[in-house]
C-alpha cells in the first residue's frame, strides 16, 4: 500500500466580498494498492 499526501493553496477567481477568502488550503490523500506480486 502506498500513501500519497498533497497539501497546498488553491486560489479562487470569485471575489464575492471582502469577507470571503481568495484562497483555500487543501489536503488530498491518495492510497494505492500494489498490483505486483
């Protein structure tokens, strides 16, 4: 089993108001099972 984690900032094109953030922090996790052996 392989685990891959990815973190970062994702920008937003929509600027609704000054109270809304322009970017969001995201975290993605992927799990892969080995198909060999």
